[in-house]
C-alpha cells in the first residue's frame, strides 16, 4: 500500500476534530499573522477537505503540515498535533507509546475483538494473540502482528485504544 499523501494525513487529522474545535481551527487559521494568509472568505464556510486544499494551495505540502500543527497547538488539540508530527516522522502514535501500552492496557480482549471485526486481524492471528497467557504477552504478540499492518490498521488499533482505554490514552497523549 502506498504511503499516505499530505492531503490524506491532514484530512484524517482534521476529521478527528470535534465540530467546536474545527470551528476554532478555522478561526485561528484565519487570524494568523504570518504571510501568506488564507482569506476569511475561503475559510468561513469550508469543510475539512476545503481547509486542507486551502492549506496546501497556500503554503505547499510541507509548510501546510507545519501550519496545521501550529494551529492545533494554539487551540490546545495537542494529541492531534502530536499525531500529525508523528505521521510526518513516519511514526504512528501506537508505535511511539509501544512500551507503555504493552504494560498498561487492560482491555486487551475487546481491543482484539475490534481489530478482528474491522479485519485488521485474521482469525488465525486473533487466536495466536489470545493464546498468550498474560495481558502483557498478548499485547507484545499483538504488536508483532500490528507492526506488519498498514497505517490504516494502526489507526483502527488507535481508535480502539481511545474507545476502551480512554483514561490511559489521555494520560499518554494529553
């Protein structure tokens, strides 16, 4: 599978913003002092894809990422800023926090069920992971399987962690 494009990464990250934070993102983006600026008329009624197009058109792909990270930090969406930074470094958040997740995840079973249901894991791999005795060993085995998955597979894993290990993820990511 080819790597994600800058537009796809930005769309994924902006798609994760809640509507009030997306509105803040647009407001902060339109209020930036640095040139070039995106006109308010382009931003005010724009959806995520329109904002991404405007970012890339105005700043180029590389600078669009930096501007998005800056604005995400300004609106205190630090987890999404970090997610975007890690995408650009080629590291997914589940990889960055591997050691802590192996030690601290307690809901391994429901996470495995999510991954099986979303076809990230095959029945065979699911059985291999569940055959491990401790939850840490299950997580280590899961990481062996997930390391071969695409970034989309890791995204499903990340979303399952956010759903079933909400407080742990908040502690790790902010």
